[in-house]
C-alpha cells in the first residue's frame, strides 16, 4: 500500500522531485548569487518544495506502516494490531487533509510568517478584555500548529485587558492560515465589569499582514520617519522599565504608526518595528490596488470578506458562529483555547469557491 507516484488533482510527488532536482542544480551554479533577488527566489521555492515532499513522504510512511500492521493482524487474528493499523490510517487521513488544505494556499505570501495586530473596538473595558482573550486564543492556536510566537508590542488597558497587541507567528504557511482570521470579532456575554451583571457586546479587530522578505523593495526615506523612544511598560524587569528601549516609528506620509517594546535592546526593537512598518506599507499598497481593481469591476466581495467575521456568544447560549461560512459550534471553551482549524479550513474553502466563480 504505497502512495501513487502521481495521485492526480495536483498531488504529484514525482513532479515535485524533478523540480527539486532542477532547483538543487540551480543552487549549485557558481553565478547564482550574481543576482541576489533571483537567488532568494530559488531558495524560497526549494524550501516550499521540500515541505511538500515531506508531507507526501510522511503520508507514504503511515500507509506503509498500516499495510504491514494489517498483514500481521490478519495472520495472527489480533485486534490490538488492527487497532494500531487503524490509528496509522487515521494519521494518514489527517496528513492528507493537511496537504489538501495547503493546496488552497497559493497566494504570493501564503508561505510567509504572519504579523498579527489585535485592537479593541466598541465596548469600552469589555472590548479591551475581549482583545486580550483573542490574543490568548491565537497564541494557543499557534502553539497547537507548531508555530513560534513573539509578542512585539503589548499595551495594557486602563482598567483591564489590552489597548493593542502586535505578535508574529513564524512557521510554514503562517500567513496563509492566519489571514483567514482577519476581520472584526464580536463577543456577547454577561459583563464581569458591570455591577448589575447585564449582557454586553464588545468588538475587537484582527489585522494580519505577511512578513515581507528583504528581497521585496519598500521605499523608505529617513525624512518620512519620526522615531521616538520611550520606557517600556509591563513585564520585563527593572532594565525594561528604566531605559528608553521601546521604539515608536511614525511614517509621516501615510500616518502609519508602529511600535515595539518586547526586546531589552533599543536596536532590536527598532529593527522589529521597521520590519512591521515595511509589512504594513506593503499591505496598504496591495489593498489599495485590490480596491481599485474591485471598483473597476463593480465587485466588492473580496474587499468586504474580512469584516464582521465571527460572533462568540457566551450568554444566553454558548455558541461561536462564523458569518462568512455558516460554520458554528457550541464548544466555546475549546475555541477560546485555540481550536480554530475548523473555522480556518471552512474559510479557505469558501475563498477558493468564490475565487473559482470569478470571471
């Protein structure tokens, strides 16, 4: 029981292996780095092909193991071995589902790391608390997926929660997956901050941008930047609180403001803040271009897709419902602990369906 050399529908390990050989030959060329941009492009593609082949090889391993176990179970009439074979087949099924999901991530930056910003909206203290709950949810989700997380900036709320947070998720297809969560998230619950225990609605927004590769040129003129330093707040110990290590950068032409206070070093915080600024400027230009195209077509579906995406209701009933796909669950606690893959998968499938309908 082995994986077909060409499974059809785009799953073609033989083609990927041939492409890998070609890329390795390209990398071995002594003149490759004469064009650094092209060299980086080749290395990124090789990394992607390597990842895809690892998925197929893992799938093949599970299926081969299951075949051997089934043969042993049949010979010995052993139920425990049959159960072990079934477990291997279940793992193979999960690996195949993951491979199918990644096929939907063909965007220019889907393989990139993600920069996620969370900001409270309407709802006062409840909204700040809700923003902090979302931050925790995404950190748990990233941990489940094996992504590395780094909180770049975290501003505490006046009474509770947070005023904003910026965090990076690093790992294969981090942006492709996380981008499905961009939009407005709505919480309905009995407010813990209301002395009369009334039901409140709070909103928070999630913005996701890809971490931009250095090979992509973003023009930044020093005269267009205002760079301020200040003392970091929150966790970090005495050193963080007593030195001006935090950095805030304002891009004057666009009005974009980014800040970073996670590192003890002002230099590292400035480097991280510049990375976030480059990503947001690139994303701003991309969105403006897409909006112009959408207006020219008279089609606003993609522009509006990321707004008011999901409601989390804790009272009077327990329910999380995604308004884009109709997917819902009553297990709110699991979702808030980072069980988001069902929603993300449905969103990616819906985006693929909508894109397929476009002329």
